[in-house]
C-alpha cells in the first residue's frame, strides 16, 4: 500500500491514503478511503498490487517453469472492479 501511495501524484489523496494505513485496521481503512474518496485510483491500485505479486511469483526461487500464477487478493480489490473492463 505504501508503495502505491508513493506513486499517487495527487498530494491530498496521497496524504489521506498515507494516514489511512497507520495503526490497526489499516487495510480496511485504506480500502474504504480508496473506494469511497478516490475510486478513480482503485483500479490503478489493483493493477499495481497484482504486478508486484506477479513479480514476486516469477522471481521466486525454484518456481517450476510450467506453474500457473496464483490468484491473490489485493487490499485494493473490490467485486465491482473485477466485473468492469
């Protein structure tokens, strides 16, 4: 989440998202803030999280060449995002 926040060019949005990830319940607050206040950033967050997860999977030592990538749940994931194209 912090890596995504560093990429956000809107200073106000970046500050609010950074505040949301402090303390207990950070994932929930981040997701709520993102989806309620900055829905235009939600898809970008989802794609950034998936790209990082895929990179970790690809670079994992001992990964079989024929293995398929696992499905992962991002803190930015919402059902509405998966149905839109």
